[in-house]
C-alpha cells in the first residue's frame, strides 16, 4: 500500500488499515509547527458498541479512555488548546435513556478525572449553553473548572450543549444589546468583535479539526471558528482512538500547505 507520507515500520492495525508504530509517528511531528488548538468531533461510540453487540451506552463508556489518551497525548506534545465535542444541541433529540446515561457519565467522568487533570496541570473549560444542562452535570462541570482553574499546561475545552449556530446567535444577541444600550454602533462591528463575543472568545481558532467514525460533516460544530481549519477525517470509531491516531492526524496536518487564499509561491 502506498502511504504518501513515506512511513517505515508500518503494521496492520486493529482497525484494519495500515498504521505506523507510535514512535515512528511521534518522531515525525515537527514540534515547531504544532497547531495551537485542535478541535475534535468524538464520533462513532454507538457503532462501536453495535460492533461489540452491546448497548450504545457501552460505547460512550468506552469513549472515556480515548478522551484520556488524547488529552494526555496533546498535553505531552505541547498543544495549548484541545476542544472536544461531547454533546451537541441536536443530541437532545436522542432517546431519553441515552441522553440521561450520557449526562450521568459526564458527572462520573468529571468527578473521577479532576485529580488527573490537576496532576497533568490541565485546565478544564466548557463552551455551550451550559445553563440548560441537568443541574448535576452543570454542577460537576463548574466544580471541575474551578478545581483546575490555576493550571497552565493545556486547556481542555468541552463543547456541551453546543452548536455553532447557537454560538453565533448568542454573540449576535450580545452585540445587539450593546448597540441598543449605545455602547457600540453597528458600523463598529467587525469580525474581531464578533469573534470576541463567541463562547471561544479568548481562544485562537483551531488550526486542525479531527472527526472520527468516517462521517464527513461538521454537525454544527464551531462553524465560525473552523472557517480556515484543516479538516481531518478518520474511519476509526472514537472508543478505538489512541495516541497514535492523534499523531497521525498531526503528521498529516503538517504535510499540508495552508494558503489562506494566496498562491503557493507567496507562502514562505
Ligand atoms: C458520539 O458517538 C458521541 C456523542 C454524540 C455523544 P455517537 O453516539 O454519535 O455514535 P454513532 O455515530 O451513533 O456511532
Ligand atoms: C456530533 O456527532 C456531536 C458529537 C460528537 C457530540 P453526532 O453523531 O451527533 O452527529 P450526526 O448527527 O451524525 O451529524
Ligand atoms: Mg454519531
């Protein structure tokens, strides 16, 4: 199989496609050209569970290990921000049993992982319409964020009850309020001001967006913020996603020419 990246030492991976060994891939990452911010859509838990003849929630539970691995790998590499899509506005339409199980899993995971986040100096943040989360989930989230607020190695951002359209809508509402109160005029509104009212206000836009499970869509994720992100899709189901898959995505990202509308010759 032709690999394009010229990798050596490949082997047949558990997911049925050629993977390089972890060290091969990690060594190929140029630490000077890392994305500052990686956004991920953790998808495929349900199909993974089905493959194992188990209920969907079994897939969600097994997805927690992937979250741990990816968070650790990103922090080790020196990524500054990692945003994970954990629950979309649209996910409320799932069967109540699944939604309840996901919300409970969130509480359990948050409570369990705070110590590890602190040990690894990772700050937890969240974006989304958080007030509409069940009280227990909201509380666990606020506690987790408070307990990790002084950490400065990496920021882990959970997108919860999040959607890109909601984010742009709430930014619009804030701007209109400011215009009504006379704080700003409509002429003053520029792209930077819009960005500063999104839930990601203080964060750089993600340079790389990774989606697992073979789906090729954004599903209402960070619509404004991903305007110029490099998109990377892998068929791997989220519960199978490991450090080497992240390395693979970053190696691929670093092989791309980001032109931002210019022509190749203009890129130094
Ligand atoms: C992603 O996996 C987890 C959430 C959306 C919460 P899915 O549950 O969407 O899994 P599939 O896509 O049905 O396989
Ligand atoms: C997107 O996955 C949301 C999360 C991963 C949290 P979905 O599985 O909900 O997306 P669609 O519905 O297949 O587009
Ligand atoms: Mg899905």
